[in-house]
């Protein structure tokens, strides 16, 4: 390993050595190779592109869909004296141009972009003028694969910009979760010159996986948290409403907790995240909007109230426990009816094509867009107002809009962030004389004048969190002061808002011309069903080590069971006959995993004594786990 890279690591990050496969990835990309790094949550992905970029001449373009992660990494890089910038939704056109021009003229090392920005004419014009691009980093790279659990068509634009740059620029793709099929597809879609992937083991020896069957999930959460009293915790649920209800339930039972979901303002999210990070609240009850970029070391337990719809999502969220290497728990709660709820997500996520077409027509009418109109126009879209008018359910409507987005008819953003705006309405001399709110108002005023230019002449985007950080006041206090100043007509102030938006990427078409290609609809349905089937297997299997199930899903060979999950602990207390019966059922289940009919006679090829084989088959048939059809047998789907 070149001393240059270690020197950079020590100088800017204060570490004396690289971890895991960081060294191999850095060497590969610095040699000019397109490289894929598979690194589970907490593996140190950012070092893999930040260190090599600092050793190269030029700017590193970082593509990521996570705005919070962009902001956090830009802030951290700047704190280390490294020039970095980000362009994301909610910024004004002037701010975007200013940022791009800084990257052209200002010797910046990192430019963070959302994938949607890559195809814009503005970015492509600015890209050509950039002196040199040293590398392109693709975060959450599984999003480029149609077989990935979070496919985003905008990621396909990444390969196109490689053709815009008139010289070879290595691509570094990073992801925390990918099956072997997705690993190959990522490299194909990003047009790697050669297959080159490095992977860390997905095994987390300190993480204890548990599936807990219960009749009352709220009470079970309370029992778990009262049993694991050290450190902090995360409870994941699919519903925004449930985050609030569970947090209130925990508070009522003496456990400090707060809720977090995409419907909160940026200020509210920041306040709640800071309170949890600093230990003021022990538990964060959240949707999957929480967690990206979170690096809290002492999370002792992650509890899933609902079964996620993919092993990838579950592994990534569960992996936020035990980042400090100490023993921690990932608990999945299961109750009667959960399997049916999970299978219902297929028609909810992929409504009928006629329903998708009708949604397109209804949305166009709601926004008063005629055929052939609105190309490039963006509209606020309040789904709670739309659905009652057209008698549609919100869940199905949201899914239909996502399919239309993936098919390229619209761009649908569930929560588009619009930053707070401020303009000072009084003259500077008058402003200094005003002190109606005491010293705090004066402190906030001075901070605004130092942090933002042009506030007397125009409306300027601001961030209350940054003002709070600068002044030492709380975000709530800054917000209250700004509201008071607005009421006193000292400033014009529009607080941050988060609203869904729809952009017509092409002129509105006739409804009957809406076409969803197989890669957007039929293929995705088949893949989604497989993911759900794997998640059901994980949740309801009682004879296979939980860690083994996860690792094998990601293509990792497992030599031995973990010895600490609920299945392994139960197995330790079994008799020899019970263990043999369990092993027989597991072998039969694995043999029939393809879902096809197999001759009963073919099961004799398994290394199972005849009496144990027949006993296991009878039990599985009685429990309706397999279907015996004459002389053939299959697993029940």
C-alpha cells in the first residue's frame, strides 16, 4: 500500500491503518480500474473514495440518492479543510449554478449529486467545463440494477455521462447489500471495462438474530427494551402513524423515545436525531426514512415491528445494531396474519396496469394538464387531497405513481424538500436598533448577517440548524425567534416545507398509450415475489440458523451455524432425535426450494435414513408445508 494513501488517511481522518477491504478497493481505483465494493453497514465506504480522490488531480463526482448523507459528508469534509459541495432537490436555480461554477473554478475535490441531476442539460454543460474529473463514485449502487431491491431508473444515467467525459474516468460503485445476480448487473449497467468486485464478509459475529412470535407486539417491545437496558435502540415500523403511537406507548411506560419519518420537517428530523444521538432519548421509533448515514456505535437492539419486504432491507436496517463490536440484538416480531399482510404487498406495490393508466389520467385532470402539455413542468401534489376526489386509495396511488416514474412518464418525489427562505425587510440601521426579543434575537440577527449575503436585497435560502450551531441556541429557539421577527415585520420568513411533487418528463400522452415495459412491471413483480418468499422463509423457518439464511442469500458460503440466534439456542436444548428430525425437514425444504413438483422417489437421494425421511414428510404434509400429489411432491407456496 502506498504511503501516500496512509499519509492522507492520517492527515485528514486521524487513522493509522485501513480496515477490511478498504486498502484493496483504494489500490484498485487508483490504478484506474472500475471497481465494485460490497461493504456491509459500518464497513467504512466513504474512506474508499475520499482517500483516493485526495491523492488524485481533479474532482470526484459522488452520486447518491441520500440528501441527508450528502449534507453530512460535505459538512465533515469541510471541517477537515477539504473543499466539497452538493446539489440536491430544494436548492434554487441560482444556488445550483453557483455550486457548479465553484466546482469549475474553485479547485473543489468533491461534488455530491442526486442521480436525477445527471441527465439535466445544466449539469452536462457544466460537466464539460470541469477541468478534470478524477473518478465517479456511485453510492447505493444496487439502485442501478433492475434486480436490486431499490431499482431507480435515474441511476442508468450514470453510464451515459461516462461517454460525455472525453477521457477514461474510473468508476467506484459501493453498496452494502447485493446478491450475486445484482453484483454482475451493477457492473454491466455501469459499463465496467472488466469485472472487478471486492467483498467483505456479511457475517456479524456480535449480532444476535432473533425472530419472536407474539400476540401483542407493543408489549413484546416493552419486554425486550426492559430486558436489554444498556445502550440505545431503534424500532422500525412501516407506518408513520405507528411511529408516533409506539413512541407514546414507550414514554407512557417510562422509556424515553421519539418518532421519526419522512413527513417531518428537516428541523424536526435534525432535532430528534440529535436528541437520540446524544442519548437524551433512548429509543427512536422510525420508518425506513431513518438510518442512512447514522453511525451510532452503542445501538444494542434493533426491533422490526413489521416484516420488511426484502432480505436486503432487513439486513441493512438490522445491521445498525452493534457497530461498536459489542453483543447486540436484531429482533423481528411476528404475529398471526403477518404472512398474509406481506403477500398483500404485491398487488399494493404493483397495481393492475389499467389502474396505473387511470391514475395517470386522474392526476393529469387534477393538475389541469391537457394532452401534449406540461413537459418539464413541476407541480406540488397533495395525495391526501387527490385521493378523495378520485376515490383512490393512497397506497395504490403512490405505487402507480412510482411505476409511472420508473417508466419515464413523470418524476415523482414523495417528499421534495424546499429550504427555508428569509429576507430582511427593514434597513440595516433600523435592524441594529431593534432588540424586542432581547439578546437572543440580536445573536440570531448577527449570525444571519455573517452567514448569508444579499439578505437585504433578495429572499435567501437559510438553514435553521446551521444558525443554531453557529449561535449555540437550540433549533427550537432559533425557529421561535424567526417567527417573532416575521410577526413584527422585521423579516420575510418562509419556513422549510416538504411536499410531494410531480414533474412531467414528457408531454402528457393519451392514456391508452401508457406502456409499462417488462423491466418496469412483469419482471419486477416476479422478482418482488421472490424477495417476499425469502423474507417469509426467514421469518417462519424454525430449523435453519438465522445468520446462515442471511449469508447464503447474499451468496456467502457458511461453514457453521452462528450458535447464538433463537434457532441455534433452541437446537442446543433438543434431543438427538429432535435434531435429526429438524435436519431432515431442512434438507427436504432445501431440495424442494424451486417450487416445482419432484418425484417422491427422488427424495431418497438425500442423505437421510428412510424412517426419518418418511416421518419428516408426513409431518410436513400434516402441517401443510408440502403438497403431495400422487407420486410427486412440492413445497407449498
